[in-house]
C-alpha cells in the first residue's frame, strides 16, 4: 500500500497529515499561499464560485488554501463537518456567538471563563443588544434555569481557564437540547487530542489556536468548528438566520441549501466576509507546524505538570493546589470521564501569605516567563487577578472561582528539575 492510499484516522496521524493533499509540485510542507485573490477562469466560473456552487477560492478575506488545510485538519481532529479559522481565539468566541444571535436575544454561560471572554459577554455583547446570562455555577441545572424563548446558545469552556473546572458536557448539552438550543464549547485548554466535545453532544466547538495548538508562543489564531448535528431547520422561529433568505448573501437559505453544515457556511459568508477577522496564511502555516508536534508536547507537559503539582502540594509555603489529576480535586471524576488520564498541564496554587505572597512569587521566578499565554513549550506563570481578570471586581472573581492569590502555571517542556528549582527559589524568596 503506498503512503497516499493510507487512511489517516488516528489523532496523532491526523495532526501531522490531515487535510493536505500535495499538488503536482509534491511539496511535503503545506505551501504558504501568500496571495489576496485567485484568478477566475471566466465570468461563469467566477459566478459559480461566488454562488458556492463550485468549490474554490476567490478572495482571501473569505478563504485561502493554506488556511483551508488548517480548517480541514482541525475539523477532522474534532470530528466536525466544517470550520472557519479566524485571526484569534477572541475572534472565534465572537464569531461563534454572533453567528446565531441578534437584537433582543440572549446566551447562557457558565461563570468560569477566560477573562476577555467574560468581559466580552458582560460588557460588549449587551451593547449589541445581546444579553449574556451568567449561571450561578457550571451545572446543567443552574444553566437550564436561565434558558428562555430568546436563548440562542449555551456557552462554556470544557475546562475553564484559569478556574480549572470541568463542565459535564453531556448533561449541559442535554439541558440545552431540551429547549432547542445549541451548546458552544471552548475546547482550548483540553485540546482536541484529549477531549472531543462533539462526541458528548456539543454542537459548536471553538479554540484559541494561540495556546497548545500553536504551542510556541509565536502566533495568534482561532477556529470555529461546526458539529453538523444541530437541527436548525426544526427551530425556524429561534434561528431565522438559517431558515430565511440571507440578506447579506444573495438570499441563500443556509439550512435548505447547505443542510449538512449551515452554521459553518453562514459563519464564513456572513461573519468572515463582512466582519473580516481573517487568519493570515503565514499564521495558518505556523499553527500547522505547531499542530504536528502537539501530541508529543502534551505528553511531556502533562508529565511535568503532575510532578510540579505533587511538589507544590508537599510544600508548607503553599496553601492549596488545584490539579485535575489529584483524587481530591472536586472535578477529578468529571476529568476522568472526559479526559481519561490526560490531565492538562495547567496547575494553579495559592502561596501561603495570600495576595502579596502571590505577587512576590510572580516577581521572583527566573525560568518561568511572566506572561498571560498558556500551552507554550516554555513554562509560563500568570497571576490572573491582576492581569487577565483584572477587570473583574471581587464578587465576579469569586463567582468565576479565581481567588485573588491564585498563581497559574502553564508547565512547559524544560527539564523537570530546572522547573522545580525555579519554583523553590521563588517560594523561598
Ligand atoms: C479558553 C480561552 N479562550 C479564548 C481565548 C482567547 O484567545 P486569543 O488570545 O487567541 O484571542 C483564550 C486566551 O487565553 C483562552 O484561554
């Protein structure tokens, strides 16, 4: 059997080869198509591409062959039916919600969210006429209690950043579906290699590709992936944008004309085309490079993270440690259900001495980089209360489950002894 006839089915293989068929040049790396547009054969061809009758590329705000490979590879890893890559994870959050909301509608969300997602929901969406309803906690019951006739989506992070909660996706999806509402899951922290939200009932999955997928702290990117299972056409009142002629794209009726993936097609032809949060081809290339080594990076980072968590838990200078792999973590059973034994390489802890001790630790590290990214090959430290979640007041911090003294470590690929020596010297300082 030649390599070209091998069926690419397993995640580690998809991450390296998925979505790419070399052209006649047989280039082994995905080519960077650094172009703004594509030459139409003639007017008939141009019309057919614009009408989405013929697959093809026209203008690179909307699609690009390098970005297309990334979209296909991520779709395949998540077991979805189509995807739209965008310029950042924040753009993915926005597109995922904008694609199905309008004036007077609402979304229901867990309170544990990444900081900019929280502020987008709490402070920006309302100015666009969309209310974000924050559930009291991340349980299906608390979420279901807030769903009404104007609810267009339930939103959650499969593993909250930085709270480290694990959402029971199956229960939350069931609750949303009972009301004819889809579930959007931000799967950034878990990565598609460790958790597949569509398998558990989610309808739309998004990622910040900036984190684990890119993996080297070089490139921003995001993606919105359509699971293809939500029955939009059965809810024309709630989701008129999929069942009525689309004024922003010459009267297409997405649920009728693209029944297998109406959400993804609308996200591209309305969201990306008109709002323009396009991912650059070079950035797609860099993210593809990261994706190729994701599986081995995760193994090492998760191994290092366990050793870091165990070390921290043994220190008298540390008041508490949150690590999903610990049996006594309140989310441990859910983590086992959704992740098996692949616990994320994010460890949070509270130094004894509270807020001031946390700032002191942050200021004292030498190997860890002080910044607000995660999933990098390098070990990173963040203090959420004074950075990513700075805009939250005390009550909102408590609801988001972020103690003021919380230090978040994103454990990298360095030698474990060097990582632990740095933690020790910063605690001693
Ligand atoms: C869970 C989660 N979603 C979305 C984002 C936003 O991603 P980006 O920084 O790529 O815009 C982040 C960023 O940290 C995140 O942690």
